[in-house]
C-alpha cells in the first residue's frame, strides 16, 4: 500500500467485468488480506474453521480483545517491511455459501476456493482517539 490509504472497491473496480469484485481485484485498492477475524487473529492464518458464522437472519457479532503489541509483532513476522497501520486499511467480510454460483473468472488466493475469499462487505477503519 505504500504511503496511500486503502479504499473499498466499487463496481468500477471489477476489472474482468464478470459482475463481482473478487479478492484479487481488491489488492490494488486495499492491499493484501492480512489479519483474519478468527478465534486467533494473531495467528495470521487465513484458512481456519473458527470464522464467525451468521445466524438465520444473516447477522453476527465478532468481538475479540488482543494485544496490539502481539498483533504488531505477528504482522511484522508475516509481512516483513510492512507496518500494521490500521488507520490506513479497510476491513473486508469474506465468503458466500458453498452452493453460491460464481462466474468462472472469479479468482482467489492460492488454493482457497473463491467462495471463501469473495469480499461481500467492506468498511474503512478510522482512528477515533490517540
């Protein structure tokens, strides 16, 4: 991301014009997906079965208290030369049900199915206090 702030994508960022914005198309806007909202976000492990799952109404709450110092150390180990800089990043919610039909060009990371990494919501992180 360098010195610029991340931003959430819009339909204009659908580079392959397949009707969805996949995780690969978000990288130039928001950088690499880095901190997973799992039971152990400090692990930096994207593949996990401990992501929150929504209830029947489609909502869920994720709340986790972690050490900022521990997160910064884990981040530096996983992404050498980069800084956590949360106020320059965005938050994505990823994933759709397994039976969701996605267009063939929908891309993902490594061997992870696109349905797992598909961004479905995005929000900008803003600093509220020092």
